[in-house]
């Protein structure tokens, strides 16, 4: 099993998970493009290639990290459909015409573009504008060609790119910063907001309301409202990692989602954690810190996450 980490300097490193709490670096790649570091990236679930997007450029790059460093293949997508830089990218969890699809968004023009493979070339297969303010998060539903997006206009929108129609729209009544789809209950999403104590909200796309349940953490006075670790679901769909960009890592058990405090909290990093992710097929949590430049690997055993940080 592999995972990819992008450093603050724009270096992508591919790691192989050799055990629950050990990993080795396989290959690295300099993702800086004309002086810009990647704003976001997404991994193709079919061939493990990586799509890189840049916040101040409309260029999309596809990188294949299979094999050794001399085997790395970099491709630029010729077609450009964003007037400004691209801020978000995500692969859908289903295919269209038996090919993978990913979506991109930008903060200025409020456009979302779906990209599909046509004659072995990534091509625009649909685009739309529904948000009236900056788009801050996108993801795909599990078994449908549906894109879910949230924005600063305090709305969550589910859009069917195949039918080219809005499936559902709901008010969030708070600034939105990210959205993540549950890997088991594909209709359930977590929306990360800027509220002070209950930052995480559920949205069932079958419902017109968002606040089915709310939970979160108490924000300290000196923490920045927008400095957040984006939510990440465990493969079981029961645990959710999220929180402010601090040394602590917070894990919430949605079975006890009425609680104001996380179910698990640990702090092994000496600097602020800026990203967490779960391995897709096992209960291993990966954490990265900007300041100490270390990677944390934690294995869930029972109700306890055990592990440590690696250099």
C-alpha cells in the first residue's frame, strides 16, 4: 500500500506502508511549476497517477510516480477551462463511460469543471457555476457521478454531472471550509465550518437540511479560524479526523457525535499538524507537520491509536 505526501516546498514523496507503523520512501518528485507549489492534488484510483493544481495558474499537471525516479512521467493538460488559478481537485468514486473522472474548482470565477478521459486525453466533460462566492471544498459521492461542493456563500450543493442538473442544495448557515464523503454511507457527508465550538456538520444528500448532528472542539482564542486540518474519514466510516492546525491530532467517533470533545486526542508532533489522512483499506492514520517535518503513522487497535512520528 502506498501514500503520497506533498511538502510545503512542493516536493511530492511516495511512501510504501510496510507495516502498521512503518513506511519507506519509494520515489520523490519536485512539483514546483514555474515558481508555484501545488495548491492541491488528487490520486487517480485506477492507475495511481496524481493530478496537481496550482492556486495562481490554470495549468493542470498529471504525474505518474510508478517505478523509479527516472521513470516519472509528467503531462500537462492542454485544455484550460479556469480563468484563474485552480484551488481544489478531487476524483469521483465512480466512473463515467468506464473511465475515471476528476473535478476542479477555483475561488474567483466559482466554476467547477469535470474532466474525463476521451481518446486517452483528459477533456472537459462538463462545467457549471452555482456558487455565488468562493468554492472551498469539493468531493464525489460513492456510486454516482455527483459532485458535492461547499463555499463561502454558506451553501452545500450536490450536482449530477451526467444529467447536468442539481440533485440537492441546502443552507449551511456558516462559512464552509471543506467537505468529505463517508466511505460507507455514501449519502452522508461531513461539512467543516467556521463555527466556534461545533465546526463539523452532517449532511445527508437526501435531506434539504444540513444540521442533522453537529460536533467539534472549543477553539482557542489565539487559533486562526481558517487554519484547519481538513476532515478525513476512516475506512469504517465511524471515525473522523479533523481539527485546528495545532500540535494535537483529534479523532471523532460519530457514534458519539453529540460530544463537544473528540474521542481520541494525541500530540506526538512538535509542530502544527496541517494534514491527516486514513489508509483506504486499513485503520492506519497518517499525519504530517509543517514545522517538525515529520510523518506520523498510527494504527487503530481497539479504541486506541498506537504509533509514532517518523523522520
